[in-house]
């Protein structure tokens, strides 16, 4: 009997302990929850007067979350390894200022490139238009004043009916006055366009290696090789063209136009017009040729890169049976981050090229419009020498616009072709 009581006691005591422990644990948990709620209520009550600190705390938490985001860390590592940060450092100072005014200060994810809006771009274009129109309007006013004075002098000459030598003197004086008003700004436009072409060439030289490295890391080695060879060749050719062809040819064309205006019997302005057309044709044909070649090569190389990428995934799945699919997903993750870097770098290249080309392009466009109005006014008053001079300067300006547009569009189109091509 005693033995049975002992066995019953040994069975009841553990059961009591088992059933009593959850109750104690629950009571302790309830006490902890109550204490936590009380402390949270007290902290929230104390935080009520400090509502202004809540946004700052939220921003700090978001910043810490971004800093510890693995995808952001992977992107930053790839950005540093590709050397893309050097692309921003090699830009001209004026272009850096324009980028900073748009909020673009780096190639980071939060560097400002994704925050661009149409309103910001339109406002910046209007600012550039206003800043470049001051000198153009002043020159246009001086040129119109010279045209009016030449028209008055021409009317007085006809009224006086003096000898032909006096008439020729009036004609030469009017043409020389118009030359003084046109030559300086047009020559400055020629130099600015030459410098802009060289800046585009330097940017292409620094942008291409970083972009090619990103393309290779993203699984597009064949496309990267084609892009590298064509763009670097065009960059070198553009430097030679800007320094050895564009500036000398435009200066010669402008000088021939001035000579033809001062001495109408020589008709040298026709030779200057022929030079302008020749430069325009060469630039247009060259740009079309290189863009077409890059497009054709990209059609072929993108298929080759896609085949190589699929072969890599198949090899991983077949050679590593257990973790092959996991390795394939890891490769896709890395390539996704590289694709983000490629898109960011490509977008930055497009914006930077446009900002290098736009200031001199806007100035040339304003001068083209002003010279068109001036030529119409001079022709209306029957001032043939002045009209010849203004049309020669206008032809030079139109050629400069064509050169700038070709330089910018080649780089922009080439970058868009590679950026829009999906990685395998």
C-alpha cells in the first residue's frame, strides 16, 4: 500500500509542475507586456511635445536601412570597381555646374538622376536660353542699327547723285561696319563649337572604358568589344576633325564671305558656301555610317551574348546538380545589379553629353535666327553687300549647328542602343 502511494505521489508531482509552469510563464509574460505597454505609453506621452523630431528620426531610420540594404551595398561595390566615378570627375567644370543645378552630383542610386522631372529640365532650358540671349540680342541690335544707317546713307547717295567712286566708298564702309558687328560673335561661336566637340571627345574617351566594364560584367562581352572599338575610334576622329578641319574650314569660309561682301566682283562667298556644304555632308554621312555600323553589330553581338549567357546557366545546372539552380539565381541577382548600374551609367552619359552640347547649340540657334532676320532686313533695303555678308555668316552658323547635333546625337544614340539591349 505504501508503495502504491509513493508511485502515485511520484506521478502527481511532475504533472503539477508541468501544468503550473505555463501558468507562471503566462503570468510573467503578461507582466512583461503590461510593463512594456506602460513604458511605451510613457515614452509616447513624453514624445508628444517633440513631434518635430519624428520626421528626423524617420529619415535617420530610412538612411540606416538604405545603408544596410544589401542591394545598395552591391551596387556601390560594383560602381567603385567599374571606375564609373571617374567619368563624373573628367567632365568640364561648366557641365558639372549644370549637373549640380539639376541635382545630379554622383552616380549613386540617390544621386539625383532618378529625381529629374520635366519641369526641372524645362526650367533649366529656359535659364540657358535667357543667359545666352543677352549677347545675341545686343549684337542683333547693333547689326540692325548698322543696316538702318547704311540704308539712310544709300538713300542720301542716290539723292546726291555723286560720282561712282563715292558710291563705292559708301558701299565698302557699310560692308566693313557690318563685318565688325558679325565677325567677332561668329568667330566666337566657331571656337566654342570646336571646344564643345573636343569636350564630347574627351567625355567619350573616359566614359567608354567604364561602360564597357559594366557591359562585360553584365554578360555582354561581344557587344562591349564592338562598342569600345567604334566609339573610341569616333572619339579620336572627332578630336582630329574639331582641331584640324572644323575651325580652320569655318574660318576660311567666313573670310571668303567677308571678301565677297567687300568686293562683290570676286564672288568668293560662293566658295565659302561650298566649303560649308562639304563639311555638312561629311559630318552627316560619317554619323549615319557609324551609327548604322554600331546598330548592325549590336544586332549580331546581342544574339551571341544571349547564347553565351544561356550556355552558362545550362552549365551551372548540369555540372553542379545540387546547388546549380541556386548558383543560377545568384548569377541573375548579380546581373540584375549590374543592369541597374548599366542603366544609371547610360542615362548619366546621355544627360552629360546633352549638357555639353546644349549651351553652344542654343547660342548658335539664337544667332541663326538673328542673322535670318538681319538678312531679310538688309535685302529689303537693297543692301546687296551687307546681305551677302550676313548670309555667309548664317551659312557658317548653320554648319556649326549641324556639327554639334551630329556629335551629340552619335553619342546619345550609341548609348541608347547598348543600354536598351537586355542582358542575357
